[in-house]
């Protein structure tokens, strides 16, 4: 969703509707996994906010609401799993997504804070991986990309941030920890 490209609201609306369609089944699954009811209800409320902001085609509100939705994932994972690497990776992705949402509002200092948090969560992953010496190349690449994204904030250039964000998120999504 960079400045140089239009937002595909039809696709986003379609994806939001698919999420709503799947949500009742996901609620049942989350209950079976003993996720706190309050956390499930809060996700549902934020999902409603996403739907409203998408229907209004409000990019800033949609990004903020999607970032809020994503923040539930590490919380859910920590309630059902002890896989600290995956939990930390969820937090890293969440912080990076938050920085992107803040970019649309020009909140450079808050973006910096989010990327500092992402770096701290990623340090937890790096420390564990170094102990086992697995995936070191991919870990190093993500670390470099995370720092490059962080450095782009100092330049306050949205397009540069978009490019580095896209590269980092692609690598994070392909992480095979």
C-alpha cells in the first residue's frame, strides 16, 4: 500500500468478509485451546472496527486497526504454545506492522520506538539461534534488513521506508525458524 500504488479496497473488503466468515470457527478453536474469553471478544471488537474502516476506505484507520488485530497473534500464541521463537517473531512482525501504520500518520518518533521493540524481540531469536547455529544466514539477513528499515526513519522518506519495509516483511514471512 505504498504511495505510488492505489489501495485495492475491493480486495481488502473481500478478505475482510472472508475473515468474518471464518471467525465463528476460529472462535470455537480458540475456546478449545483455552484462550482467554476476553482476548477473543477484544479481537472480535477490533475486527468490527477493521470492517468499518475498510468500508469507509480510510487507509490510516484501516492500517491502525489491522495492526491492532495482528497484536492479538503473539498473545494467542503465548497462551497455547511455549515456542518462544515463534512468539518473539510474532512480536517482531507486529512492531514492524505498527511502524508502517504510524508512517501514514507521520509519527517518525513512534515508528522508531516500534522498530526498537522489534529489534529487542529479534535479539531473543538471534540469541537462541546462535546457540544452535541454525538458520544463521537468514537470521543475519533479517537483522540487517531490520536495521536498514530503522535507519530509513532518520531520512524521513516514505518511499524509502516502503521499499525497505516490503523487503523486511518478505523475509520475515519466509522465516523458517
